């Protein structure tokens, strides 16, 4: 809401409650400025509804904080029900543009211009339907033939030995020394240890 919206809202309020709007002209200017600052994020239509709800529940003159509190509760509720339904139609490499587009999407939900997107509820419905479908034996047999479990690669062979650099146990991935993050590859000394062990005992290393 800007000052023009506030003047319009105060005009409507004065029709139902003559205690709210100041009568002195200087006080009116200060009042409009205060309301506009307090309700800057609140759309005029929402403020009008909030005033109606206030007088449905309260005998006291409406104050900006009454409207702002209803707005905060509504915005929070909308965002809790909102899941990002799609990536913005902006080049993801254009970081600033992407963030702006995301923010615009969320602002549209908060202000009520767009309804919240209940993606989680839709996905839950899809999941039930998939679970109910019976497993197709032909598909399972084909999958087993194409991807035999034993032939699935189990990571680099040097995982069979302990890593002397980061101390990862056999079968565990290497971790970076600085931050302890799991590595996609292994430390060179572990590869060397494995090569030595495999050369010494080829039968055991392949087991
Ligand atoms: Zn390591």
C-alpha cells in the first residue's frame, strides 16, 4: 500500500468508525504517513478485508498493527503451503536474474496473486497409485538379466585396503583431510598399497 491506498482505506474506515481518522489536518498527514509505513507490504484489498474481520471480532478502533498481524499470519500460512512447482524460466547461469525470478514467484504467492502450489499433496497421490500397481514379472526378469547384481561395480578396487593417508577403513571411501568430505576418488598412497598387496597376493586381492 502507498499513501494513496492508505487515504482510500482510511476513508472507508471513517464510514464505519468515526474514532479512527484524525480530524486535525496536520494529524491526518502524520497518520497517513504512519499507516503507509506500517502497511507498506500489505495489498489494499487485503487491508480492507482485515478491517472487516477486525470489526467482526473487536469493539476497539482498528490500528495498523491489527492489519499487519493478520497479514503476517496469512503470508506465513501461504508460504508453508507453497512448494516451488517449477524452476523460473530464466537461464540458471544468470544468477541475479534467477534469484529475482524466484523472489517474484514467492511474492506472487504471498500477496495472493498466485495460489500456493501444493506439490507435496499432488506427489503423495501419485505415489499411492504407483504402489498399487502390481510388479510385472517380465520386466523384473529382463532387469535382472540386464543388470546382474554381482557385476555391479563396487567402486575402485583399492577400497579393499585401508587408506594410509586419511585412515578410511577397508570398504569405506576416502575423505578429504581438510574438511572430511567423502571423495569420489582415492588417495594415491591407498592405490599404491592396493597395487603392492595385489602383486604380493593376487588370489586374495581378487577375493
Ligand atoms: Zn584416503
